[in-house]
C-alpha cells in the first residue's frame, strides 16, 4: 500500500471523528461550540474526561483535530508514515478525549523541535518524541488555567520541558530495554515528578481530577465498534499475514507496517480495537473519554508492537488482580490499567503468558499509586508505571536466563 494511500485512510479516520462530533444527536452546534471552548480551558490533568466537560460532540471534534495536527506534522516534515507514527497519531487522538487540546500540545512540540535545532539534528529524528511528548500537555493547561499563571507562562514552561524530552527518552530506554512500549510516557513521568516538585515548592497545590462520563453508553459503544470494525474490512486482504505478526514479541522497535505491510497491520489494529471495546463491555465498564482513549492507544500500538497474543496476558493479570483486591475490574483505575497496561505486551511476548499475567498483576498495584508523583500532568501514567514494572521484570528475567545458560555451559564443559 502506497504511503499516499496510508495518509488518506488515516486522515479519513480523524475526519470521521469530527463529522461524528458535529452530527452527535441531542447536541446543537452552539452547545458543541460552547463545550469545545470549555475543553480548551480545563487543566486536563488525570482524570479529566472531556465528555463530562464539554459533551460528546465537542470531545470527538477535539480528538479529531488533535489527531489531524499530529498527522499534518508528520506529512509536512516528510517523515515516513509507518508503525511508530501511526501509533503516535492514534495515541494523540485518544488522549484528545481526555487531556490533550490543540492549544496545549504545541508548546511541547515546539520545545522538542528547538532542541533538535540546537543540536543540529533533523526534526524527523525526534518527531516521534515530539508527538508522544504531548503527554505533558496538561502542564500547559494547568499552569495557564488551573494555577492562573497565564497562557504565555504555560507556553514557556512547556517549551523548556519539550527541550528536555529527546535526551531523557533516549536515556530511560536503557532501563526497560524496550519492554515498555510507552517509553516517552515513562520519560514524561520522570520529568513530571520534577515539575510537580518545583510547582509544589512554589506553593502550588496540585490535585488529581475525577471527571468520569457515564451516559449514552449504548450509542457510544455501537459507534466505536463500527469505527474500529471497519479496519477489519479495509485490511481484510492481509488477514492471513496478520498471523505472522503474532509471532513478534513486540519489543521496541517492532514496526508491523514495515515488516508485514499495511493491510495486515490494519487488520491487527481493528482486531485489537475490538478486543479493547469487548473488555470494557464484559467487565461492565463505561465507554467514555478515558476508556476509549485506552482503546485508541491500543489500536495505535497495534501497528507498533501489540497484537492478540501478547496483550491478553496483561489484561488478564490486571483483571485477576482487581478481583482479589478491594477494587472492581470496572472501576476507573483497574479498567484503564487493563487497557493501557498492554504497554507491557513485550514482557508477555518475550517471556511467555504466565510472566505476562504476573506483570499485569504487579502493574495494577503500581499504577494505582503512581499518579500523584507527577501530579496527574503526565497523561501516560500507565507508561510511567509500565517503565517501572518493565525494568524489574526484564532485569530479573534476564538474570535468571543468564544464570541458566551459564550452568548449562558449565555442565557441557565437564
């Protein structure tokens, strides 16, 4: 499939969100516009469900716009449109449902671009960091609107933060060795800890948000089952090749588009999306900004590391951990952990499903308590927690395997 065709397909997917938003039943254009303006002024820290802030239509429009901006940046920078960039676009669109807006993503992107200029690198070399780095978008909104420092202050702080991200992203990758797919999320979590500490030192109080939409469940579920189901149809010609993807462990960097082609990748994306939606339905969770954002992220990374065989152990692990805890699998924390926790898919892909299930159990415990560290300003909280969990599992698993290999070699020497 030619690159132009790829752009057309995913442009249509982003435009579809805007069209659905404009046509959403029960919401007038004025209601939608007022809701969109309300979304722009919300701090956006975790968990700020934009459906609860501005309505469904305005939120879908915001999501589509954020996704289109990411797509446009890739196009105009002449970056190859493949697995990493597809993952970035869908993740941006997903978080356009609860945290990212057209006005809080650009300072981060500008900061990353400025870092590339100062280092005399091509922007294409850091564009993936720039796109995923918009996880810190709430920093700008929080400073501008939550703390009332003003938008210029948010822009300056966002740009300074963006300049740090490329160096940090490269550095922290060594900790988990590519076993946490949301590497920039881990990076943003680390940076977010310092930012939160400095803001608190300045006397600011940072509280996590608790906005969770629970209405229009049947219609939202139906729309997005169709939305992701269409991917199966578009990528139908690659369904046989999709089975080859299931043999990949998923460790960074696993570009399914380059390795197995666009049709197989699209089919995999649609399949993973339906699995995510089905999980929400099975456990009795809500279809809203955060949960659909989780599904969007799963779908994006189905082009860049995730597939049926390496995500289910993590989801099952989180589910089991929730069952034997004081939480329900349908509660916001465990539900989001099951969806976003598939960032650890490479752990299951490399070390097997049992280790993957164990990683899911541990991940729930970590992610339920990691948000306050960065003040909710890192939208990829599961990426931060996944980096911590991935580091432990990779270190221990490799140490055990190396020990076994040494013993075997010693025996053979005798």
